[in-house]
């Protein structure tokens, strides 16, 4: 039916559909969690749960990802909602960095992909914790760049006023569930368009970027690591599936580069970048990506 189209266009369409189909369930899960946070999580509860000490709050953010079985596709709506509800930025981003890696589904898939070996699952988890601690500390103690876009703060203020009136009328549980669903749908369609744009760019780069040339750049450890960072960014794989791709490239690139691929991919890829662009300031995103890239590269070199 589409034989008249060039092979590259057909290949790009196939990759685009596979990325979208793979990502949508996790984006939807993230939006539902975001809706639940919007309705049930109050700033007062946040203050009670989180420790006042910044470093302890970063540690809490790093570990709670274990209880959220989601890949990076659905993490941005959750992080944004966390910050709207008063979760400190350093805690929210520590969660964002580790959650797509340390949850049981991803760790188990990594274990299976590398022949029932815990080595890469452990290296991956440790790497994510190191990045989370350093990124969280940078945000807590050094970053002066605004993170959340101003319009999201204003939108949240309006929602807070609306929610205040609703709580005054004491919503029933059924009404609260309905509010979760309404917010989740709004979040899904708002976030989904950025997923589509990101998937389109990622599929185009996979087809038209000279991957074979990049695969030949394995002459040194550092070059191999940098190549794998680029591949992780452009391939935009789901964190539940990327370990199987990584294991297939192990003999070509070696342990260091593959660990960089496994740690970096769930933190920074094209579809994630597009969703971040919706919520966060561009200057902060650039600084965040640069820091993550440097930390992952150094970690991969020294393991």
C-alpha cells in the first residue's frame, strides 16, 4: 500500500510507531500518578513526610523511585507535580534520575538481558544513585537558575484556589477519583504532544544519522563512551528494553561504554527532552544535561 514511499521513510515510520506504542502506557501511568498527587498530596503532607535536612531529602528522593514501576517516559509529569505540591526541587530531580533505573522491573530486565548476571544491574543502579546525589546537591546548594516555568506556577496557583473551594465542600471519595481521572486526561493530552514530537525526531535521527560510522569509533574507551551516550540519546529506548540493546553491543564497545549507555539513556533522551522543555526553563535543562553527561562519563571511565 505504501510501496511508493522511500524505504527510509517507511523505516522511520516503523521506528516512530514502535517508540510511541512502547511509551504511551508509561506516559499514561505517569499522568495517572500525577493526577493522584494533584488530588491527594497536599503541601502540608509533604512537609511532614520529607526531612528538613537537604541532603537527607535528596537521599529520600533517590530511593522512592524503587516504589514507582515506571520508565522515563512517564516520569516528567510526576516530577512536575511533585514540585507544584511543594516537594523540594533537589528531591524531585533526585527521584527523576533514579526512578527509571532502580525500579524492580528495570533491574530485573537488566539482570535477564545480561545472562542472569547482577553485574550490570548493580553498576547501573549505583551509577544512578551517584548521579542523583550529585545533581540533587547541585540543585540544593549551587543552582540559581529558575527551574519550573512561570506559567506552570500561575496555573498551579489557580488550581490551588479551585482545590481549596472543593475541599471546603468536602469531596466524597468518588468525586476525588473523578478529579484524578480528569487531571490525568488533561495531563496526558498536554504531555502526549511532546512525546509525539520527540518520537518523530528520535526516529528520524535513527534512520538518517550515520550509525555505522559511529559504531566504528571504538578506538579508545572515552570515544566509545561518548558514542554510546549519543546512541542512548538518539535511540530513545524505554528503560525496560534498553538493556537488551546494550547487551548486544557489549562485545563491540566493552563494559565501560555499555554502563554509560544504561545509566544515561533513562535520564536523557529526545522524547524526555521534549517533555522537559514543556515544564522547565531551557537554560536549566542545558545545565542539567551537561552535568549528567559529565558525571556519567567519569563514572563509566572509573568503574
